[in-house]
């Protein structure tokens, strides 16, 4: 009897071991699907954050597509990248963007002013890829691209539903190659095609001319890495060679922004002391950036040109000059971007441009979504633009006298 009981117990142990091995092996296989080949772990999904989110459906979908999709085995890294991009897009902020390694490698090139392409700042506006501004002397500007143009397709392929950086990658390309853009423009009844020959984009951000003995025309195309150095050099040349200059026309049209410290540096040339721009951060912290040096153009009469391509740091600076030194703004309403993005780089070469703060004028005006209205409205017609008949600059020269 004891032998029979012992035999029965051994049989139960064998059956239990087989079933247990199958059960845990199967579960382990499912977990491996989630982990391989990118070592995904569901532990500590939201460290240091009090987030009330149910991830169960995410893992259910993950299992379904990996086990049952007709194209399996799927590339798990592609799924992870897509999930991250979808999460960031769900924020609804066109300036917060996740950049895959292939995109992020050239993310700073435009600020350095050295890359190959058409030379234009683009953004996503109303879910359509939109030109903030073509750069001075760029292939885009030479081809007639203007601020506010909507890019509907690239080389015949629609941009609808695409991410901004995917469109940018298709527009960029080797110098001397061609790209065909289909453009929608508010002043045109129907979309039209523009063929652009790409070039090597190397930009000086500061240029100037002496318009008469008393007025200096100074243009800043963007606030890049070399802007402070270029600005200081231009100021020295004006002071040394044209000591009678008593008024400045500062052209910020088509300036899409860039480094805030450069905007503060330029504004300090005109503002004697105190605040240039205010910042409000995601954690409630507030900060203000003040004048950073003793300016050479304090008390000189100042007119600032702006338009729909003046964005971010350039319109913040225009607002500061208006509020602090009563600068006269001439042109059309600025773009309306008043948020700060922090670039975050990850070990795999990807990156995140994360909106972390607001930029406000010294008096606390937030330009985001509304822009800055000029004191003197001067619009340019298509015919005037084609003929380089710059009525805005003419008005500025008249007002600065």
C-alpha cells in the first residue's frame, strides 16, 4: 500500500512538473516577446512621477501585434520609436518633438547656419507644414518662397498626416539637387509648384548698410551661434566709420528666432538697464533675463521692422524694445511663438525638443498664438514683393527721421 501511494505521488509530481514547466515556459516566452530584442521592461515605468495611467492595454496591443500580425517578426525598436512619437504628438504642441537618431543628428545645423538644403525655417501650423521664413540669400528665397506658405507636397508626395521632421528630411538634400514643392498661398486661388535647386546654406546672421549720414539699416536674419560676434563687429564698424549715426532701422522680418541669449545681447544695445525678457517654467519658477552689457545705441531713435516671419526670440525682442525704449514697430503682425524648447539628447542618438517654459515681454505679454501688432501697419502686395518695392522699409526710413 505504501509503495502504491509513493508511486501515485511520484506520478503527480511528474505531471505537476510538466504542467508547471509548460506554464512558466509559456509565460516566459510572452515576456521575452516584450523584451526582445530591445530589452523592454515594464518595471518603474514612471519613476519619480505621480502618474495615474493604466498600461495594461498597451501591453495587450503589444502582444497582439507581435504574435499575430502578418508581417511578424516585427522590429521591436521601430514599435518603441513609434510609441514614443505618438505619445509626444498626443500633447498637441507642435514645438515639442521627438527626433529619431536619423533626424536628431542634424538638429543643430540650422542654428550653426551650415547645412545643405533650401534654406527655410518650417513649422507645423494647423497640422500643415508651414514656412516660418526663408533665409536671406537662400535657394528658397530666390525661388520666391514666402512666410506663411503651406507645403502641400514634396516631389509629388503629400505632406498631409506626416510629421514635420519627416517632411524636412525629404526637403533637405545634397547641394545642386532639385526638389519640387507644391505650395498653397493665401493670396493665390490655387496651389502651385515651385522647383528649388538645393544649395550649401552658410549664413551671416547680421548685415548692415548706412542709408544716409544719420541712419544705419541693420538686419538680423536669425539668432544663431555667431550672432553676438557678428553684431558686435557691425556695431564697432558703425561707431568708428559713421560716428554721426543717430537713428537705427532694425530689420527682424523673416527672423524665425534662435538663441535667446543672442536676442538679449542685441536688445542690450538699445536698453540701458533692467529686464529684456521674462520666463515662466513648467515647475512654477519665474526668471528674468536682464541687459548683459552697456549698449552703444542707447538714446538713438529706433524703428523695428517685423512681419509674419518674425517668430520666437525675434518677436520677443521686438516687444521688449517697444516696451522699454518706445521703439516704433512697422510692418505686419508677427508669427506668435512664445514658448521655450529644451533639447534633450539620448545615448542612442535620438532627442526630444521639450517645451518647458513661456517667454514673455518685460510687461508680461505672452505673444504665443497672437503675435505682436505693429504700430504702423504696412502690407506688401505680391507685385511689390516681385519688384522688390519695399514699402515697409520706406515707411521705416520716413519714421526714423
